[in-house]
């Protein structure tokens, strides 16, 4: 018997706590699809971030990804993504609200993208907890949206960052447009015009990445940059999210 889409989607995002509950780690959990962002994944990711924010024991939230790549960006047509939006009893509820019933296709598309690609990213950016993205492999296009919503980024030495939307689809970048802020204006133009990528070391030199760690390190060691940052942050009794918010 076929498994309902909702049941298949349950493990698109995983949640765990570490360091006696002071760290919440959220996992993108579609390694077989390079963590492409289907609607189900984005909705569950939003729920996970809000869960971490509501937990008063949590001081720091880590966004990580299972598999060799952090995220290939938006899921533009996998079997799962098509099933999630297909009319019928298995359709995800988010495809029945927030502009989905508008007659004009452009308006419908705009409102859906506003709610599920842009507004949720802004909500994660403004989370009242310190957030750290832990990146390995490729972070492509909408993958950048996820890591840029975080306060800090640590990257494996094999990490690569790119936005290919402009050269492949003729669009001026992804919905959450932070390229000049993250890369600098000239580098942002270069990367958007060419679709080229930058590696972890260049991202570190540009100031986008805070720390670089060896990809082949055991998972316990790979999380150490996040632990070190958490320890520095938690020394203060104050709400450090306010300091972060002042530069967003």
C-alpha cells in the first residue's frame, strides 16, 4: 500500500538537543536528494526552528544537513515535490492556503513564494536564539537562503557556495536576496552573472564564514566549531540575540 505523502514527509527534517539541552540541532534530512527543499521540508524546518525558539533551555540552534551536500536549493520537480502539490487528499495543507486559491497564476505564485520562500526565511533570520549553519559540500541557490538566515556559518573545507538561478533560469537571484551583504557588491555581481562558486576558504576571507573545519573529521569533531561558538556566546547572561538583531 502506498504511504501517504504526509507520512513520507515526517523525516524530511530531524531535531535533536545536545550539550544538556543548550544546543538544538536541526537536520535537513533528504540526503538522497541532496537536501533539495520541497514544500514539506520547508514547513517542517519552520516548525523545528519555532520549537527551538520556544524551548527556554536552548541557547543556540545549529542548522545542519545529512549527506554529502548541504542543499541543492529548491526542489523543482522531484516525485515527492510533485506529489506534495498535486490536488487530492494527500496534498500538503500549505498548498490550500496563502494565495493558493487565487485565480491569477502570477498572484498565486507570488503569494505562495512570499510565504514559504521569503517570509519564513525572514522569520528564521529574526529568531530570538543564536543560529549557526554547519555546511558541507554544495550550498546552491536556495541553500544560501537557509545559511544566510543564520547568525554564523561554519563550513567544511569541501564546502562550495553558488547561486545558479540567474544563469540557468534568467532570474535575478533567489527570493531572499542577501548577496551584496554576504559577498560584497562586486563579488555578488560576478557570482550572479557567471553562476560560479566560491569555496570555504574564499567564503572565510570574504567574512561570510566564521570557521572552517576538516570534512573528514568525525561528527563529534565537526561540531566542535559550533560548541566553541556556543560557549563564547553563553558566557554572557544577556540576550545575545539582541546583538545579532542589531546587524541584520
